[in-house]
């Protein structure tokens, strides 16, 4: 589903513990992820957020870490195994035109789309797949990097999110990010 692919060497930078100084996973995700939840990390790379979420949702929950590059997922699972979190993470190698999560329809409590939507060619389809995976009442945090994505492009993405059915809830403050919490309405 990606137009551009993050190089592996950038994946190593994104997984650096120093990143926690300005993007702390517990501060960003703590209000949305808890024990027993089933969560998506779309564009997980080497697991900066997936590893944190797995430590929170385990042992009863599951993190579905989705990435286009198998090498990123392999590195993530090496790290997960070293932290004894591998049973709480399911890696999903998506394709360029599908997230490959049809079997998760209506099962996800929370989805994270962090600094990846701008790389997607068909944003409407991508957002629709995430929306379908969420259970009614489920939430999604969409965050794009400020400077790399301008406000107008972000607003166009939000229009697509609403078009597929998301309800925009509020905009959390995330350092260096344009961010929104969206929900799937209960029916």
C-alpha cells in the first residue's frame, strides 16, 4: 500500500531508544492501550510502538504489526523474542495494494497509523481497511510528521477518513506531529 518505502537503515533510527525522549510511547498511547486489547500497528517498521503495546496488552491481548518489508518485521520479532513478547505480537507482511487483514474485521480495539499514511498511494482504501478491522467503538490514532506533511495534505487525509466512516474525535498533542483520534461509530 506504499508509494515510498522507508529504507531499512531508517528503520534502525526509528527504533532507537533515544526517540523516547521526544516521542514516548507510554505518553502517546497510554490512554488507548490496555491489557487484553487487540491492536494494530500499521507501518510498524522494527517495532518502536509495537513492543510497548505488546508489553501493555499481554498476556491476554495481541498486537498485529503490519509492514510492507519482511526485513523490518524480522527485526521486530527478534526484539520481541529478546523481551519475551513474541507471543503477543503477530507480524503481518502486507502487500502494496492491501494490508492483508481481512480476517481481523471487527476485532481490533485500537489502531495506530503513525507517520505512514503520507507514503500510501490509495489512502481511501488503506483507511477503509483499518476502519473495517476496528470493532464498533474502536479508536484509531493517526499521526503524520509535521514539515513532511503539510496541514492541507493532512486535512485531505481526514476528509478521506470521514468518507470511509471514521468520526474525528479530538487532536492530541504529539511532538512533531499532526495528529487526530478517530473512532468507529457504534451501531
